[in-house]
């Protein structure tokens, strides 16, 4: 039995198409391969993630803030602290004009919420400006989280303790970190960053 002509032409067409496909994608290298397409898709996903996170950064406030413990956030917090805060609080949080950040005594409260609020609104009567115009809420969260890594350190030339003793509370009901006690493990990781 001979095959129908339309079937033969379809068969020959797929062979020609297959040769063209092989040449275009595998021999000439003009067409993207799976690895290139994967990398492009991952880059697009990262860009979308960054865009999403940048819009979510403004949803953080002094009531909803939690301690950021990832290395990138703490590094960003350190960068902001060194550029803007170290002049008054010292490179290691030992306190100069501003209070000592390494002890358990806090003037305006030692929880992440209190620290976030202090950075956001400032303490104008003491000379600390409000940072909400210069820093977005995510950046303030990063700085506040970085400040908590100073707890329990013992840098030289510490300023005397000021304020009231702050004992951290337990974590919130949803399990998120809301106090300096949970930053203990982060301190060890950031010791290298501080040096």
C-alpha cells in the first residue's frame, strides 16, 4: 500500500523543519538554548520580586516591624548606620553625643518597635532628627535591626548607661521576632561585618 501524498509531504516537511531547527538552535547558536532561557526567566523573576518588595517596604511601621535577621538587611543597616548614625552613637554603638547602644538600658524603649519609632520620628529635643523623610520604612527596619546586634558587645570607651533597663519580651503570637533576644544568633554572624 502506498501512503497518501499529503502524509508524505507532511513527513518531508517535518524533516526539513527539524533540520532547520537543529541548525538554528544548535549549530549556528543564534537561537537561545534552554539554559539561556532559564537564566533570562530567573532574572525577570528577580526583577519582579525586587519591584514587589520595594512596594511592600512602605507597609512597615512601628506597629508591624519585626527584626530583620538576614545578612543583606543587616549589611544595608550597617551601611546606613555608619554613614548617618555613627557620628553620634559611635562606630560600635558605644555612644558619643548619643546614647550607648550596647547595654540593656534604653531611653525610649529597647524593642524593635520602639527603636523603629525613635529612628522614624527622631528626638528633636535631644538633637536627633526624624529620618522618615530620608529613609524608607525598610531602611529604618534595617538600621533598627542592625542596632540590636550591638546588644551585649563590649566596645572600648563606652558611654555610661542612660534610660531604663529593658528586658525583651517573648516573640509575637505569629512567631515573628519582635525583640533583641532573637538577634543573639545574628550577633555572631555580624561580628565579622563590624570589624
